[in-house]
């Protein structure tokens, strides 16, 4: 491995990638006592015999390459390395290390700071005091907001893993997957198949609000019509009433009763051709029997999901979701990255690990010519309209938010099948 990192001893709260192993280590370094125990263990395993006489001097010990502080690109990754979100945070930190190892880029120091133990503001202060020239993370929107002021004050760019577009601005960029982009892509796909009448079921809360706005805009952009837009609470008892409203069941029954003198039998058909379920696929499957009860059985419309569905491979076993579609980043390169991750670190990475991997690829790609050692990361690099390519396909920044090339996948008994590939260029 050609990458060279600074060799000074880090603080106990920061984990550093080292040239010797190239992997992030969490927790404290070995103490003098543990080192003594290691030496004792080695002595115990050695053969008990008289040591031979050395007739030649031992080979010289190769000294590690020393890099001057001013010649190093210092990158900090802020993530929860302990606590409830530790599995995701450790995946993010390890994936950034993996990307650095894969590139073999020299002169980059990567240090990890635990936002759970230090707090977001404390982790940011520690990273900035240690000389960070670029911050990857943090994961949570609230943490990103807490870090932003400190980073801005020192002219340091942040590539946050959050998907909250509301925090983007200044030197804070949002890498997380955007529901608005996923919704727009799947509505475009449905429209390309000739569908014009759309409905949506969206959860209460900020995610639902933003999804609703994206949905109505996407339908309008395709000259379609929103015939129903229904909010629901995330409780089992709320699903049936929401299904009744979105299908306009009561009015359809009234219309059928008024027309019964003319021989009409049963309620009028549902008004929509495609229905967006802006929540997890599991919620979509739970809605299906209620929708069928109120006149919208599976197969009578196209069910559309969001990027959340990409993390639920078990959906292929749901009969209610067969044929449903959703938009997400391409998955092929992530599977390859995950295999290398398992080989190096053991275990399976979080699906969000690709965010830190791609962020490190981006940083390493501009280190040197565009990003001079010892200087803050050049924010202007992120304005490139051609964007960048990584594990999750192509992306570029618009308004400090990552715009991505998404593919449309369909739920089938054999898994998710790509029915509309992601673009290869903007």
C-alpha cells in the first residue's frame, strides 16, 4: 500500500488509519502493560533452548516514510462509533479507510472522531484543532447543523452523510439519498409508460411533506394529474382509513348507488393508474389488503415506492408487492465494495457505507493538483457540472445537494430487477 499517513500519536478519542495496517481501530491504543503481556506471551511460546551466537549483524530496520505536516492532506470523518448508531458509524469510517486503501493515494491522513462519545460539536472541535482540512460527515442532520458553524468559521468544507436537504448551504454539502429525486425518477418512469393519473399515500412528518411536494411537482412536469394525495399516521389502525380515503371509496359507492337505476353494478373504478407509497416496502405490503378491500387490488394499478425499498430485499417474497417499482442508486458496484469490505474488516457494511467510500474517492481524486497539501479542501471543485462517479454511480452537487443518476427497479419473485437503467452521464 502506498498511502502515507502522519505518524504522530493521536488522541485517545480519535481513531486513525495507519500505513501499517490501513484499517481503522476503535478504542484505546495498547498500553505499556498490554505490550508487556504480549512480549511475555511471545516468550512463553518460544522454544526453551540456548540462544545461538549471532555471527552477523541483523538486517537494518526499514524506517517509515516521514511526511512533513505541511505536505499532508488531513481528512476527518465524524460518525457515531459507539452507542445505538455505532454499526452504521463504524461502517462509514471503515468504508472511508477502504476507499483510501483502494486508491493508494499518498500523503493523506484520515482520522475518525466519535460523535456519540464527544458530541457533534466536541468531535468537530477536536477534528478542527487537529488540523482537519476536510470533514466527512456527520451522519445525523442535527449533528451536521451543530458542526456547520465551527467548520464555516475556519473555512472547512463538510460532506455530510445526512439526507436532510434543509441543512445544505455554505460549506455544508449533503451526500445522503434524496427522496425527492427517487420520487421524481419513478414518476418519470410511470409517465413514460403512458400513465397520467396519480395518487399518493404519504406519512405524517417532514419526510412526508417533502415527498408530497416532490410528487406533485413531478406529476405536473409530466403533464399528469394528481387525483388523490392522502396523509397517514404510522400506526396499524391508521392504514385502513387512509386506504379508504385515497381510493375515494365512499364517493365511488354513492356514484354507483345513484346509477343503479341504469343497471350499474358495484362502485365505480378507482381513479388512479399509479399509486406512490412514500414509506418502507413493509408498510406498502401492509397497505395492500386494505387497498384491495376498497376497490384497488394488486395489479389494478402500478404501485411505486421510494429509495427506502432498496434496503429491503425480503420484499420479493411479498405477493402484494409483485410488479411494484421504485428508484434507487445502482447496486452492482456496492456489492463489489461490500465483498472487499468483508474481506478486510469482517461483517457486512451498512448500505450507507457507500456515502463515505465515494466521499473519500472524491477527496483522493483531487488531492495534489487541485487540492494542495496543507491547504483547506477547495470548495470550487464541487461545482463541476459533469460531477463524479463512485460506488453509487454518477453524482454532482446542485445547491449543495448531491444529484444522482438513479435506476428504476421492479419487485419480482427472484428479487429486484432493473427495468430502467441509471444514466451514465449528466
